[in-house]
């Protein structure tokens, strides 16, 4: 059984940076997808970024391109979400997700079977 443990959320001023971590335990990822989603109050959960584990291909929603990256540490079975130039619109609970099926879409939360507990990111203006 895979478990995802997130860390790194917090309060930051607009223009600042945060780095979220998502450590996977219970299996070693050599295939599949890992992604980050977020949910702001009163809004639906939305895709933020993802990585296909075998190829290393990365994907981002348009509003975070150039500001966020999704690096990984293969040895530690961990992915990160490096968030720079944060704005108040980035305020949300951020969730890490994983799925072992490598060829499914990275954008749809319904196609991930394992989720982290979520971590709050608050960006003040």
C-alpha cells in the first residue's frame, strides 16, 4: 500500500517562494505518474503540475508555467513542488497524488489512486 506524506506548506508574502515535498512509501516508483493538485475555498480541485516517472516528462497548468517546477529525488522516492513568485491566487490546500498506471492522463484527478493529506499554502498580499 503506497502512502504519500506531504510537507512544506506555510504562509509566505507575495513574490516569495515555497517548496513542497511528497515522500512515497510502500513502493518504489519506476513507472506511473505523480502530480500536484490544489483546492482553494469554494473552488474545485485543480491540476497544478505532474511528472511521468519513467520518462521524466513534466506538465504544468498555464498559470504556473515559469514559476513552478516539479523536481524529484529518485533515490528518496520523493517529488517536490518548487513554487516561486507566489501570488495570493496560489493560496490553496495542495495535494500530492500518485498512480502506477503510466499512460493515463496526468491532468485529471480521477486517474490518481493515492493521495496525500494536503498541506496549506497561504500567500499574503
